[in-house]
């Protein structure tokens, strides 16, 4: 008798793909090359894992649900699969081989913290193909001067070149989710616009600038605890008008402000 899969657990974001055409499109978008390794987060019932394991590459898969890990061990017979019972938020991504490609239909309830963890491992991860909530995908790829442009756009795009590959209907999943989905591709930048040492200031500036979207840049940053004199000096040095609003600034402009503030305070 074939083993029946464990029932889906909503709290773990278990909306399983049921459309093999979407699976093929995801694997094609990943374009995994010989010598690269694949990391899948949340293999679930294994629909994507099975197709990934047809590649001649090593596939590591992290699944937090022990029932699914047991089910996958019984039902998948892949010699190139390293299946781990692990929480993807706690995983040490710096243990991955250098050219790792992440391919995943992410659990949406933790997609943003997971995305930032993966972007932080850019020396090991060269590309990612991720299924996300469509609304989050739109915000990730958004350009300045649009409503969707904000913290997640900037903190992703300074680390990676981000594009929407295709959209996916709710009908391609069981149970059917409440939201539409989209697959994005991220090509990580080996040399981000901000150095590791200035990164903390950069993230603070971006978060503070968008904390009050309607206010001018200088007022928003001041309200979030930056010193007026240092801010005025940094904006003068970079030639950025203090009366602009956060959503009009490019990533390079945010990077310039962070670099100027870091050199003023050191
Ligand atoms: N890849 C499968 C598919 O496409 O049908 C399942 C995708 S489902 C949207 C997300 C998967 O992530 C589930 O299997 C869930 O158990 C798993 N998951 C949830 N939280 C996790 C975590 N913290 N670490 C690893 N896996 C997790």
C-alpha cells in the first residue's frame, strides 16, 4: 500500500504545489550547472525535490516537520539527496559549498527573515529561485518612486539582482492559499554597494528613513535618533537634498549617506 502523506499543518505554511508544470518552470529558472550544489528549503511532500534530484548535482533539503521528513525518507529514493530535519532559520548557511543555488517554495510565514538570512550568505549562495507571496515579490523587485519601494526592496537589491520570473495561481497548491504567488530569481552580488563594516549603519538609515514615509528624509532620520549635525554634514557631503522623501532615493544614495555617516562618526 502506498504511504499516505501526513496532513498539512497550516502553522508551518504547508501549501503544497500540485502542478508539475510549475515545478518544471522553477527548475528551468534555476538553470543549475555542473559543479553547483542545490539547497531546497521546505521540501514538504517532495514534488520539487524529486525533480531537483533528477539533476546530476547534490541536493540538500531542510525540513522542519519531522512527520514530513519520515514521509520523504520512505517515498524518495534519491542517492544525491541529503535530507536534513532542520529549522531553516537556524541553519548555518556558511557551511554550504561555495556555488550553491537555492531553489525553494518558501514557507510564507517566515519568508522575509529567511530571505535576509540567505542574502547574508552571499559568499556561498550564487543564485536563488524562490516562490513567495506575490505581494512580497512585488515589493522585493520595486524601483524608487513607486508605492511598493521600501525596506525589503533596498535590503534585497543591494545584495542581489532581483527579478520576477513568473506568477503562480492559488489553484496550483493544496490546500489552496488565500494569496497569489510569484517566483523570483535573485543573483547575489559578490561586491554589494556597502561594505560589511558600514552595513549596520546602512540598515539603520534605510529603516529610519522609511519609518515615517510621509516625512522628509532629514525629519524621519532625526525622529529615529540620528544627530542633526551629523545628518546635515552627511547630506551636504553626498549632495542629497534633505527635503526629499525616502521613496525617491536610490540604493546608491542610501549607501552614500551610510558611508558618509560612518566616516563622520569614526
Ligand atoms: N516544497 C514543497 C512544495 O512545493 O510543495 C512544500 C512547500 S510549503 C509552501 C513550505 C515547506 O516548508 C513545508 O514543507 C514546511 O513544513 C516547511 N517549513 C516550514 N517552516 C520551516 C522551517 N523553519 N525550516 C524548514 N522548513 C520549514
